């Protein structure tokens, strides 16, 4: 088993667009802090952190491998929760 933080060393060694895409997704998910008072934003951030922990754990065990795809499973309940909420959004949220 490797150091889980090694993920951030291995990431820049991937294709450039992959590194930028992961960085972009991290920033977009962290933007939920701006809307912290909203339950949807809290769920998004918790989901992001859960997924990040799962992916770094998988990476520490298997390295860069297809199994990292399992880190996307927490997004299924998030999508189920967020899609019905879209019609109820107001203002800048």
C-alpha cells in the first residue's frame, strides 16, 4: 500500500487534459462552499469529499488503474437528489 497523497504526485504525470479536468472538477465542487447554507451545496461537498477519499484509498492500493472508476459511485445518489432540486432553485444558487 502506498501513501494516499501520492495521488497528487501521479496526477500531473497523466495527460495534460486529464490533470486540468480533475483540477477543474475539484474547483467546481469546492465552489459549493460559497452556497454552504443550502442543503444541496452541503450534500455536493460531502459527496465530493467521500468520492475523493474513496479514490485516494483505491489509488493507494492499486495505483492508476481502471478500479478508480468505483470512486464515481457516490455521484449516483447525488444525481438522484440534485436533479429534482433544479426546478426549485432561486436567485444565484
